[in-house]
C-alpha cells in the first residue's frame, strides 16, 4: 500500500462505516461511506488516494489531492494553530505544515511552496517549506529558450528564486523584487544553463528565436496601429528604439531586416511601412 499516493483496489467487504478495499500489491484500507461513490459494490475495482487519519490509520478517499507524496506544490494556508499550519491540498483533511518545517511566520491566506513527504517517525503525510534538498539538479532535459512554469519560493534584495516546472530551481536577478511574492505562479523562459552545476537562469520574456518572433509581431502590431507607417530605421538612436520597442538597436535592425525579406514591410529613407 502506498501512503500519500494513488492505489488500485478492489472492494472486498461492506460494513456500516464504509467499504474495505483490497489493495493491489497487498494490504487493505477503509473507504468511509461518506467518501464512497454511489452504487459501489463488492468486487468493483476502484482507484483511490490513501492518507493517514489523526490516529495513524490509513484511510482511502476518491477525492484527488493537488499533489502526492514526493511532489512539489503551491498551497494556500487555511489555518494556523498551536500545532502548526494547515494547508488546503484538495482533500477534506488538510495537510499539516509543522512549525519546524516552516521558513518564517505565515498566516491564513498565505501561499506556500512546499514539498510533500511521509514523516519517518509518525508515518503521517506532512509538508515542508525546506524544499532545496528535494530539488532535481540534473537539468539535462531542459534547454535554453524553453518555456517553463515558475513559482516564487524565495525573494531577496537582489534576486528571486523560482521552483521551475515543479522540479528544478532557477534564479532571476532583478531590482524589482517588490513585485514578486512567495507562491506567485507564472510562465518563464530558460535564459541560461550553467555547465558546471546545471543551475538555471530565468527570463520573464522569450529568448532566442521565440523572442525575435514575438518582437516581430509587436512591430507589425505597432505599424497597424500607426496606419501602416513608423518613422524609425537605421537613422534612429538606440535610445529611441529602446523607448518605443523595448529592443536594442541591433535587435531592431535584425527584426526589420527579417520582416523585409519576408515581404511584410518596406524600408524607406523615412522609416518602415507595412506591405
């Protein structure tokens, strides 16, 4: 029986308190009647999630948690009491985040980036904010320019650390750290992979070819909004290009050259025109 994970079972017996399920691979577990599907009958096969109740007994449920044991998740704090914090993870029974597994003071409504594990001493499922030791440092399966899901788990005065694809860690150096909060989830892009240790540098904007394509679309959109003409070209200053398009002059020239070859714009002495 796998605690904190999904198990394949077969209904073995029906009692007043619910159904006993025979677990594929060995063991049996109670599925309370309140959690059982309607018309469940003996012999029926059922896939359930198994957790541990307050008395340390394994219990089955057909509810689906947001994450299982040995997985990362971003979860909201429902309550904080004398025993610790309790997180909403999709089940009626909340997930405990013990005080010793917290990195700082938290309160109801906060979001936490956690790793879910089975406590070695009690056998119960708990969460920890101390996620660094569980992060995968083998980044050989990611590549520069790849779009990834990022979740903020640490904010300092100089940089922000993200959980990347709920598996890796990545860092963004920025002066705008105040706009980031623990538990924020969004899209990012792999800007660089350090060869010596596999650490990821994160960009919030596309990089490489995807960045060029996005910028090209943006220039075409600006042309459309300006009735097909923009007074910018090789004669424009780098400052003008940066202020208008958010690009370096070198990148701007590369993109309009590509648009010209694709016959989407004309390049004139006065600027660029949409075909």
